[in-house]
């Protein structure tokens, strides 16, 4: 796997990550569509995700929770906005309460993912857009430490 | 995993100060609200002086400011909006690069099936 580029745009609050995989777009699509595969990568190892619902169709919703090292859980949901297998998907990813249902006062993040056939594999472009800092912080509370640790270790390598 | 282009980007200085877990945690706590050094010290199993030292490192990186209030020193997060947004985006970047690495592992394991 190769990370081709990551671009953060603090002015519009967006993040684009481009990665290439040595597998067909259909197989890369599969790790999104199949909830048993999805839960093996969505959450960091310290906060693995469990999808209790994954209605992978336009308008469909998913429910998941992430379990921390001390058994603490945080819940989230997806709402599928667009699906064009195996090329493109678009979904809202938001916070859910302890009952697993969406928290309405926190705007979900918007995710756009494109899959392109390239020589020898698939290029996956994942764009996430955010509304404001408050939303970003709330979303980061799910698996915050892992994300920060990884970001920092990448930066450290360059210093 | 090969990381290209990251070196081309301007690396924010704050990550030097945030390379330490405790300092990252202190910084996170004071982003939204001012906290006294002593109330911060209560959160960690280390001496008041050690916590104060971490706060000083954050202060030198301009990540926090200290304000005297009576007998207390209040620590405030001091990050201009764009730097703060960048730091938050970097955190999500870490999440996504981790996800990409795990997807690659899953695809690798099942490579023989295709």
C-alpha cells in the first residue's frame, strides 16, 4: 500500500487522503461493503469498531460502536448519500448516543470516496469535510489518542 | 508503507511540543477552557513541578499562555485558528492513514482468493 498524498486544508476544513492498493476496485470496494471486513479497519486497533447495522444502499444507515481499552464505547452512524459500485461512495458520518442513535445537535462529517482502476490496482481517494472545530473535536473523541499518535509519529519522522 | 509528499508540506512546529503524551493531554485539556496549573497537576501521577515543566515547554512553543489569577496560574490554549484547525486535521489524517494501512493488510491476506 502506498499513501500517495495527504492534503489538509485548514481554510475550508477538509482532508484528502489518496492511497493505492494492489487489488482490484471490486476488492477494495468490498472492504467498505462487507461489515465484517469494514470493522477490521474502520477503528484503530485500540478502538476496534463493531457494526451492528450496515445498510449499504442510498439512504441506508449504519450503526457502529468503538470499544476502547477499558471497555468504554463510543457510538457512531453512517448515512449513505450516494453509491456507485465500485467507483464512488458518499456518506455522512456522525456521532451517536449510548442508545446507538444519531446525536442530532452535532453535524455529521461528510465523506466522499472515489475508487479508480490504475495499472496494478486501485487508487482510493477519501475526502472528508468538516463543519467547524467543535464538530472536529467531538468526532475526534472517538479514537482521539490513536489518531494523534499516528499523526505525531509521522511528523516526528520528518524533523 | 511509503509516505510521499508529506515532506513537501510545511510541518507545524507545534508537533515537536506535542510529541509527548502528557503535553498532548495538557494541551487538549486547555484548548477549550483555562485551567490552573494545580488542577492540571491533580490529573497526573507526577509532581507539580513536572507538570509545570511540561506547561513551560508548551508555552515556549506558543501553544499555551499563562495568566496569573490571585495565587493561581491559569493555563490557556493559545493556538491561532488555522493552526488549531491544522492540528485537528492532522489528527484525522492519522486516522485515515491508519485505515488505509489496515485496508492494505486485509487485501493482502485475501490476495490468494482473487
